C-alpha cells in the first residue's frame, strides 16, 4: 500500500505528525475501519498505539458543502451528487502565477 507523501498525516489521538517514508510508517500505525459502508482511515503514533490499538472516541461529524447553490449536509445528498463530491479535487495554484485579481 502506498501513502501520499505530500499529505500531512497526524496521530488520531495526540495530533503528533506521522512520518511516512514511501511505504513505511516510521513512527506509527495505519488503521482502517468500516462505518456504515464508509471507510475510515486513521493514523496512530507508536505511543498512542501502545496505550490503545483501537479507535475510540470516534464521532461521526456532519460535513456541509455546496450543492446546486445551497450549503447542505453531504449525507443528505443524492447518490449522484455524493459521487461528484467524492471526485472533487482541491485546486492547487501553480506557484509564481497570480490569480489576476
Ligand atoms: Zn499519538
């Protein structure tokens, strides 16, 4: 399994940064859970993993986003719009270019 190296990964419990070197997690563990058919991925640092290897205090959070002009909870969107939401990508401005505003 490959991890994105440009993403800052944090320990779920203590927020310490998790160092990932290619396919190896140097100071922690990767945990994946299924919740209502949704995959939940978290990292834990070695210290927190030693205290508890399972995901506790998990709380589902309501995510709001804009759909057809309205800000609505993503969970209430129809399947087609949910798929569009999953395919959304963050726009990264090429460095050195101005947005023109
Ligand atoms: Zn931790």
